[in-house]
């Protein structure tokens, strides 16, 4: 299959060309050359971009993802790293489930106001103590379900 130009790679990978250029700067992908002013890529770059997308969705940084490729460009993924990330995702899922359940309870709570709802008050306390993660904040572990 012939090389693909940057526009075609961007279209197929569903990322802007600027992302491809950034990934190139980070050493995650490399063009095979240029045709005029347009970068050309081997069609295999689409598979590599899919691996990068999976890594990003799982919460890996671009630097972590870069270390998951051997110098020859083949994936070299440490199973322990994947297991650690899976454990981290399990903790996040649990925290989000607690948050979801607390919000649903509070929405239906018969208390005169949210501030008088014991479940809502527990959720507030958990956020203040750091036991419950909210976007932009780190959580400490150990929060139980409402």
C-alpha cells in the first residue's frame, strides 16, 4: 500500500493534523518523507495511532506511551504497567460509582434541602477529606459506598 499523506492519516485516525505533528515532535510517530510540503506516513502509522489512542484513553501520558515502543517501533508493553493501570482504573470506577450513587440519592432525598441530607453531607465530607475524587482533585482511598 502506498504511503498516506498527513491529511489522509488525520482523516482515518480521526485526529487533527496538528496532533500528528505534535506526536511527531514527541517521537511517537515518524513520517516516511514528504510529497511537496505534505508529510507522508507508512500505512502502519494508523495502527500505532490506535495504540496511542488506547493508551491515552486508559490514562497513560504521552511519555509513558512513548516508552511502550521499542526503538524499532514495535510495541513493548510491560504487563506490570498494564496491571497497575487497570488497578488504578478500578479505583476510579469505584469512586465514580460512589459519586453517581450519592448524587442520585441526593436528587431523590426527602430532606428539606441537600445540606440536610445525610448522604449528601457524607459526600461533601469525603470531598473535603480527599477520600472522594472530583475532577481536578486527587483522591485518597478508602471511601465506602453510601
